[in-house]
C-alpha cells in the first residue's frame, strides 16, 4: 500500500509541471512571456507544497501505523483520488488568476479541493487512532501532536475560501502560507529546541 | 515484479486527470464550463475506482502468492497492458458522453475495456490457484472467497454492455456501481461483523 | 537502483497511452475513427511488449546480480535514457504508418530505437558477466541461457530494418513478433516441459 | 522518503520525452523534420543526464545517511521541487534554441535552473554532514570526496550562464559536458585503478 501511495503522490506532484506552458509564438518577448506565467509558478509552488505537506503527513501516519484494515485501505484510496485530482484545479487556478470574474470561481474550486484533501488526511488519521491501528508504543502525546498538526489548516482553508470570494489573490497567497505552515512548523521548532539543548550540553 | 506493477497502477490512475480540461476561452462562464465537464468527472471517478479495485484485487493476489512462475509474469504483463490502456477509453467516454450516437460507441468501448481488465485479473488469480503458486497455509475458504469476489463483476459488465446499446448513461452509472461494489463489499461487512463481535465481548 | 529503474520502465510503458488520440470532431463516425487508429494500437502493443520484454530481461539481470559497480550504474542509466525515449519513435510510427513515404522513415527510426535499446540490454548483461558482478552460485548454463535469449532479437531487428525500407508494414508486424518472441519463449517451454514431467510422475 | 524521491526523479526524467514532438503536417519531409528537432534531442540529453547525475548524487547521499531529521526532509522536498520543475526550462530551451534573441533568455533560464538544482543537492549533503546524519563508519576521506565531486559543477554552471549571454549554443554544449562530467568521473577512474590493482594481484 505504501509503494502505491508514494507512487501516486510522486506522480501527481511531478505532473504539475506539464501545465506550465509558454506560447510557441512568444518569440521576441520571451523574457516577458516567461515572467507573465507567474500564476502558473504560484500554482506549481502551492500545489507542490500542499501535496508535499500531505505526503509528509501521510508518511507520519504510516510510520505510526501497525496494521491497516480494509476501511483504512479504502479511505486511503479516497485520499489518493483527491490528491491525484489536484493537478486539474491547479491548472484552472493558473489559467484564470488575473482574469477578473473567473478568477474567483477558479480560486475557490482550488481552495475547496485543498480543503477536501486535507480533511481526508485528518479523517484517515483519526480513523487509524480510533480503530487502534497505530503502534501500541506510540505515546498519547505524539498522537495528539499529529492530530493538532493536521487540524488547524482546515480552519485556514475555510477562512481563505471566504476571503477568495472578495480578494482571490489574497486567498492564493494564503494557500501558499498554509502549505508552508504545514511543511515547516512544530518539528522545525523541535529541531531548534533540540539543537539549543545540544549546545547547552557542550 | 510488485514494484513495477504498483508503479504501472499508480501511473495509470494518476494520468487520468490529464484528460480533464477546461477550454481556455471558458472565461466569463467558468463556473458553467466547469460544471459542464461532468462526463469527465464521472469518467475520472469510474476509472479511478475501477483501477483502484483492480489494484486492491492484485494486491490481495500477490499477498497470497508464494512464488511467481514465468507464465504468471506474462499474464501479469498482459493485465498491465490493459490497465495502462484504460486512460484511452476513459477519454473517449468523457469526450462523447451526452453526444447522441457516438455516446453508445464510446460507452461500450469503455465497458468492454473494463470487462477485459477484470477478466484478466480473474484469469491471473485462477492460474495462480491452479498452478499452486499460492501460499500453502492459505485456507481453501479464503481462496474461494477471493474467487467469488472477482467473478460477479464480469456478469455485471456483460449486462451493462448490453444496457449501453440502449441507454448509455444508465450503463455509465452502472460501471460506477460495479467499481464501488468491487471496492466496498465483503471485507467491509467482515469489519462490521468484527466490530460488533468486539463490542459484544466488552 | 532497482526502484529507480523499475520506475522509469513503468512510467515509459504507461506514457505510451497518451499518444492514442481520437480527433474531437470524430463525432458521427466515432466507431470508424476509433478503428482507424489501428497504427496507434499496433504501436502501443509493440512498444508495450518491447519495453515489457526489456524489463523482464533487466529483471533477470538484476536477479543474477550480486553487486553493481559504477560503470554498471552508468550503462544502466544509458539503457534507461533509450527506454524513456521510446515513446517518441512510437508516436512517429503511429502517426505516419499508412502514409506512403514518411512511413518508411518513421518505421526505420522506430526499428533503430528498438535495436539500440535491446543492444544496450545485452551490453549491460555482458558487462556484468565479464566483470563478475553476477552471483557466484549462478550456473554457467544459466548465464549462457540468458545471453542466448538476449542475442537473436538483435539479428531480427537488423533484418527488419532492411525489410522496412521496402515494406514498412511487414517490418511493423515483425517488430511485434520479435517482442512476443522475447516475452514468450524458452521459459514457457521450460514450464511446459516441467508440467509434463510432473504429470509423468503421478 | 527514498521511494518517494526515487519516484519523483524517475517521473521527471521520463516526462522529458513528452516535449519532443513532430508537427503532424511534417509528412513528405519527415526525415528532415525529425533531424530539425535536434534542439529537442539536445535538451532531452542534457536534462536526462543532469537529472541522472543529481539522482546518482542523491543516491550516494542516502547511502551514507544513517537517519534523516525534519530539516533534511524539507530540504529534500525543496530539491525535488526544483528537479520536478526541470522539464519546463528544458522545453523552453528546446523550443527557442536557434531563434536568435529568445535563445539567450531560454538558455540562461535553463542554466540557472540546473545551477539551483545542483546547489540544493550540495546544500542537502553539507547539511547531512554538519548535522552528523551520515553513518559514523563513513571515512572522512569518503565524505570529502563526495563534497568535492558535487562542488565544481556549480562553478561550471556560473561560467556557462555568463557564456550563454554571448554564445547560447556554446553554453548548451557546456551543460552537456558538465552533466557527463558529473556522471562519469572519479568513480570510473577508481574502477580503472581497482581493476589494474586486481590484474596486478594475479
């Protein structure tokens, strides 16, 4: 199951680049054309970071997992269905950012997709905890830490979807911040704390 | 062999999203254009579920497998040939659903492809059982259970191919039902039974 | 190295389907349009079989391998470079088969690509044998058997490239025959012999 | 983490072929059209070699690694973000090589991308060394050897980016030389030395 899941994550994350395209007639103004693709780069960055964050979370979950039951396998497949779908809203987002009205539609379809993917990751984890699929030696605090880490982004997405109705570009930047927040925090802080401690011990 | 097979399944399932496309001139009516892509979403859902179901079945087979002989390897390659081909009939199905006459052709090509893929999975399993490639400690009931689980969908596909000649959209929904039936049943029921038992023991 | 190689084989083999396309205006004559894509199906079949055969050979090589040195790693990367390139000549082949003059060019570019890929597989194997990278417990006969199995297809390709100058369609069918010959023989015969022996023992 | 990284490398390297395309109307002059695609082949060759070289380096790093901390995982993800992006500058490079002015822009965007990817690989390695994530039994010389192997290409890229402002085609060939330099040296020399020693012992 892990090899298959890792495969889907890796492919979905790598397919994102196929949607970044320069028009063949860009010719004389290539530098400007390439710069004008910033919505595509933003979409690539946000989706790569989000899929990367979900993969890191998924990785943490399977690390804690002792065994998988049939329902877990199906929930996992449902998560993969949404993750493998993400290149489509990303393309919408990149194509229509900057175009007044469709911009709102595209940004919110994008936000809702990210929300659904993150929710399913949390559902997968909570199911594993409730059904006692996690390793018995995992400390309760560790389990709570992971739950706490997966939860706040959902609130973030909900807020940003509302923001997206009025200021799509703000929501777009917000999605990047949420992804970076998912990728960076807690553990990095742990590392910093750990390194301080190590220095103190010298 | 498993890594390669898992790779092909994972890639075929993730490539499906490349066929969902919004016309670049959708502009002002983006919401309507995105909603109008429902045949693409249906195709994505059915093909993802079907490939997912075949992968779950393939996974169960390789779990029971003690060793693979040369014929098994070739049958497996033949199954992968058909699975890797599925994005093509899916695209046909998504492109022509809703267009009177071609709709029937597209839906039936799609159904026949699903039938062939599912048949090959069953052939792979029956070959493994007949040639005693399965682990000797696998109970006869377990082996029969998997055979029973892989068989009825074939009948379903045959019926739906005939239905597709008259009512393509009914057949389309039918293919989704078969896929969900393949993904969900038996084991979920086992789980529910198991959980009831566990509660009773408390 | 194996995971990476298996990944490249799996992706190259699965990308082949992306080149099978029905024109969006096929509409009323969909069945005829789909049937008219036979060069694409032939290309898919030949390339899938050939990449599958090379993968089976690669698999056999890595099975016999005890360790890999730096040159082996580079030769392997060179083989992957050619295998990952195969979807391009396949597309050429499928696009121009049936079109008088370009047909010959496309078929021969295709044949040369298959020849180069197969040659590199043999070079990889001979290097491994010469540098004693194979497991010491591998019998000399087994090693010769694999060498014999990888060699004759090269002669086949050379003949077919010449044939392709006069009768491209014959060469096209020939490439399929070579691929099936690579996938099927020897071992299947061994199996049949083995099963006869087993029956005789009863 | 390794399976996911290997997957991204394998997919990025295999997607490169999708950008090599012959115009459908090439017809009568197919041989000339195929020959006219040389910038695409050069791009394929350089990017395949570069991604291959980065993968070999990444492979060497994970071989020396005893454990990965959270920062290492994020740095790795950042490297993958750039590697998975490489097909885009490759396409730019292939599309505009030979077209006077845009050629310079495209070649330099390409060179900068290669520089960033190679720099991140070196950063990943230096981080692993500094944080003592490498296996304690790895000799200091080995560690220094890998550092030395990853460093000079950065200087090469910097020089070539400047060259690219005046002579893009020279820079293009230079990128190929750097990739081959990354793939071939040191270890091959080690092997040759090792084989000489082995012969001397006989």
